[in-house]
């Protein structure tokens, strides 16, 4: 007698089910242990998106942009000076689309700021969305990702962003690889400690990072920034579009926008002037301003900020941030009283060493605290 085996048409192979379970367990583990498989910039984008969606105070002054503002302003000091809530949503490596997505998240949460402060750093503004291909899924949902890729005319970018949204292991694959390589070498990754330090420092400084002043006072190395390129400076078309979308969104909600042109180390600024970047950047900002009546420009490039105020060629330390914030607070106080509102491009005052009227925890103190409490937290 012959028997024939007929597999059930609807039966799912057990091996396939087992594989799906293993994948789900692995993805859940990566998601739960995010600090082990991330880096400071990625966590910065993710935490700012979370704050924008549900944790902002009503009203006040909100900061958007990139690390020049994140390191270069003190919301705590501004809040004490103006008597209004202040929070920094600027992110490391941020570009115009990320500022737009974060502002839209804040507005959708029902919070309307009284004023917006933003910057568009020239190097980041020149680069396309590939510059942040690891980061977009931290602030952009599926619809945002489709919109961004559509404007960039890049179907591959959308596929990568969609996959990163679905699979934490894909999103954090480079960090996972780095962790594995570090473990195979018998070393301990320093990234979790840096993440903990940065997370605490941002929590203590309303989203900003207060970077410790370099105690050695060594000169700033200007070789990395402002170098001549083959083509004259121009904004990437997608960044240009989203800068306009950002300003229009603020205008539609009757919010004034103060664009900060932050100081850079003297050696970098000299190269900006020599290679034409400054002139081209000015022309772009002026064109934005001509089409957006809510845009005011506060320009610190000729304000005599010297090397001791910087942590590197582009970023201020806590001492420089206090000087910037004091001048910004003075300007906003006058602006709120209706003074000087007819002047829309304002040269800002020179560096002034400020005595700290409020306690600000810098990155060194945050690191010391996290190290001293490590045993208790574990």
C-alpha cells in the first residue's frame, strides 16, 4: 500500500515562526537597551523629538538648529533674564529639515512659543540629506520620511529611513558593530559613559550642552573648517526648501524668528572671508529675510570672540555661551518692548566675560557626577 504525504496548505513552518520570534526578541532587546547601542548625536536627535512631542513648557523661547546653538546658548540664563520658559531643541548635526520637523512636532503638541531662535550653519546647510542618513529616523516618522525623500528625489533614502523606523537593529547597525569590535578586542566602550554625561547635562541645562572651558587655553585648530571647495558655497536645495518651510510655519503661527549667525574661531572666520563663503551665505540669508517678514538676523561674526571662548573651530564653550546669551537676552528684552524692531539685521556686541548669576553645570561636572554615582545606579 502506498501512502502520499500532503502538507497542510495553511501550515506555517515552525522554523519560520521560530525565526520570527528570535528576530522580535532581538529587536526588543536593542530597543530596550538603546544607550548601549547608540551614540551622542543619535540620542540627541531622539531625545529632542521626544521633548518636542510632549515635554515642552507652554510659551517661551525655543531654540532650533544645530550644535552651534546647542553649545552656544544657555536657556537657563535666558529664562532667568526674561522670566519666560526657554528650551533648546537644537541638535548636533541638525539641518533645516530637522528644525522644521521638530517645530511641527512642538506646534502639534499644542505649544506655541512666543519666540523662536534658530541657526543654519553653513557647512551643514551646504550638505544634502545624506549627511544625516543615520539620524533622520530619530525625528522623522514615515510620512515625514516620504516627504523628505520626495523633495530629495531619492527613493533609496526613503527605503533606508523606513527600514530604520521598523528595525532598531538596522538603525543602530553601525553602533552594534562598533560595540562588538570593542568587545572582541577586550576593551570597554566609552560611549555609554559619554551618553550618560550628555543626557544629564542636557537635563540640567534645558536641552543645551554646556561645554567645559579648556583649562590649557591652547590655540584652536582651524584646519578642519572653512577650507576652499571646488564650487562656491550654496545651500543644498532641500535645505533651502525646508528653511523656507520652517519660516513659513512660524509666520503662519505669528511667531517671530531670530536667526543667529554665530561666531567662529578667528582662524576659521578669516577663511570664510577669503574664500567667499561669508558673502554667499549672507546673500542667501538676505533672500530668506526679504520673503519672510518675521525673520530677524542677529550677527556675531565680527564681535571679537577669541580662541579661549571656543571648544573647537565652530563651537563655543560655556564662557562663550554665557556672553552670547547675555547679549541675546538684552536684545530680546528690548524687542519685547517694541524697541529696534525696524532693524532686522543686527550686528551684535563684542564678547564680554560674564559673571555667572545662576549655577550652570558644565560637561566636566556632569561627568564627575555620573562617575561618582555609577555604583549606586547599578
